[in-house]
C-alpha cells in the first residue's frame, strides 16, 4: 500500500527529529488534494505504520490542502476539485500552472513534556 510506505517515511522523519526517549503524542501532516495520497488510507494505515516506532502512541492529524491553479485569463488563483482537469473553473481557460495541492509533508509533531 502506497500510504503505508509514505507513513514509514513520516515515522523516519519524526524519529530523527526527536530524542530517542521522547514520547510522541500527535503527528500532523499536510496533504494536498492532488498529491495522490488518500487521506482515508493514511488513517487506515497509521496503526500499522507506527508500530515499533517512536510514534507508536501518537495520533495522526491531517490538514488537507485544496488544489489551485493560476489562471492567466482571470489573473488569479482558482480552486479546482480533485477531479477537474487543469482548467480554470471560472472561465475554462486551460492552465497547467498548479499552485497548490501537491503537498505531502510533516506539519507538526507534538511530544509529551513533563
Ligand atoms: Zn479563469
């Protein structure tokens, strides 16, 4: 599963960012609508992906980013849904200038402090 290997990368990043003894409580990801990542699949894979890692006790949080294209005719950034071709939803002008929506990265890591 694609998402499982992505999450393996995430737990690697987190484990490098925290001390070995740190208890990670929350991991936040940013996922773009055009990143090819299925958010439901991320949540489904998380319990498996985190096993035996520093994130074993952590909850997963996802911030979804809508995809946008730059429309030269409207001279503005327009939001497209994940099924739209790369055309402006306002005027139909074709544009391959994707400005947002391909994100997939770690947003934040919350650790237990005492
Ligand atoms: Zn337009």
